[in-house]
C-alpha cells in the first residue's frame, strides 16, 4: 500500500473541506410555499403554485418540471384577452441573481397534466424542478382544497 506525504494529505484535506462546504451550502434554488390546487375527481389537469428563489451569484433558468405523479408538467402564464382567461405555455422561467419568481393563481403557474392517481386535499405530490445549468431540486407539494377559483378555470384549456 502506498503512503502519502504531508503535501498530498493537505491537498486531500482541502478538497474534502471544499466538497463539504458546497454540500452544507445547499442548492442555489430554493422553493417556498408550494401547493397544488385540488381538482374535481374527473379532472385531468391540476395547477401548482410556489415561490422560486435563486440564492446563487449567477442567474438561473427553470427549463423543465417533472413529476412521477403526472404524465406531463408544463409552465404556463395566465393572460386575459377580451375578458377571457387563456393559459399560454412558457418555455422557461428566468430567475435573476438573488431574485425570485412567484407562481400564483391568475399568473405564472405549473400545469400538472393527467394525474397518475386520485389526488385529494391532504395528499402530497412530488415535483422535480430543473435549471439550465443541470441543477435540479425535488420538492413535496401538498394538495389543498381552495374555493376561490375565479379567473383560473383550467377546464377551458
């Protein structure tokens, strides 16, 4: 077995400290206040809301969202045209340095298409949010019954 000298040991220790400090620092993307609106039993589309934060010193772009609980996830924006709410797809979300984006009813949101199981108030879904730099974050989002659905009827997609 080969032994290492003090210089090699010091270099190894420095590498270990750098790796540990990166792991302790956590991800540059942070998600807060996430929730999924409960839909009627026959609904094939639900919506998710949250606040996405970028704690890094470089901008991030959210390019994709996946979930084992849905066939497909899309980023959408609600636009009112001629008094009618329309949901338009958004290619990516730009997260500025030390900035945040709010996904909320009547604005930006995630469309969760074809649930793989029946989801009711109190259940939890898994969402995986992917950035353009390869970073991803996995979150649990509770399903919540909300009665204030004005301006956000997804059955008109």
